C-alpha cells in the first residue's frame, strides 16, 4: 500500500461523510439515543445499566458501522465509482484499508460521545478506565466496517446488503454472552461463539468492567478483534468486484 494514496483515499471518504448529514446522524446520534433509552429502561434496577450499557457501547458501533459500510461500498460498485477509482493507481487494499481507517476516525468520535454520555450524564460505573472502553468501542466499530466491506461483495442490491444483518450480526449478538453466560449454553452454541469475533469484543469489555487493571485475557481479546479486522479486510480485498450490474 502507498501511504500517499491511502491518505488521499481517507480524505475522499471523510469528505463524502461530511456532506452526508443523515449518515453522520446515524453514526453519532443513534447510539447516544439508544444509550439514553437504556438508561431510563434500567434506571430502577441497580447495576443493570452498568452491565448492559458497557457491552452496548461496543455492540451498537459494530451494528451501525456494518450496515452503513456494506451499503456504502455497494453504492460505489453499482454507481460505477469503484470501477473508475480502480483505473487509477488506487488498488483494492488502499481502498479497503482507507475505508477502515476513515470510519475508524469517525468511530473514535462516536465512541467518545457515547461513552462520555454514559459516564458523565448517566453515571456508568466500571472498574477499568474509560479509555479502555473507548478502545474496545472503536475496535468494534472498525470490526463492523471490515465485515461490512467483506460481505457487501456478495450483495447486488441494498436490500440484499441489509439481509446480511440477520445472517452475520444477529447470531454474534445472541451468542456473545449478552443474553446468557456462554458457559451455560449448549456445547454446539459455545463452539459457534468461539469463532465469532464479537464474542471476544464483549468479553474484553466485561474484563474492563470487572477489573481495575488490564488483564491478560482483556489484551488477548483485543488482539483477537484486531486480527479479525485485518483478516476481514484482507478477504474483502480478495473478493471485491469492480462493478455490480
């Protein structure tokens, strides 16, 4: 990858986002609105908001970024923009890692706003630091970007891109340990959860919530999530088509 071309790609994508207020609203406003809703839902249940909101600070960015990125990349293919871009010195890794880094910057803003709201407006309490929560939230958002880029290659319409939500995102949410402890699931469900990257993102956040200092398990989970991001972006580069008819 060329640093100059990668930087140019990042500037182009950030510029597109700046002129798309609806996407910015979805990225920034939706997670904060959902955190607010959760606060008032669980306000009368001691400890419930701390436990669930901490995990949702990672899950919400994952969902939002998967949806936005898969549709955005599909539009670049169907409009012919991608085909024109790839006739320039820009190559697929530059494009896809540019998407990952661009949305990573946006995710950092999203994570900062949502985490700040949870901690300072709604008194979210965790044993670990706010910074580690933001790190996992950003990593989860970039994971959503990477998976969205990969699976968008298999869609021909925006409706088909949205259909990957129940196939890719929902099983990870159900099996990540949010609704029930993983060690209480059936054996085959535990096996499935071990190959799903969101499991390690949630487990890492739970470690942050339970321990004052970073634990080896937390660092391992973060490394696994980052590894899944790189792997998904690499697969996306290998499967990306120039155009969808």
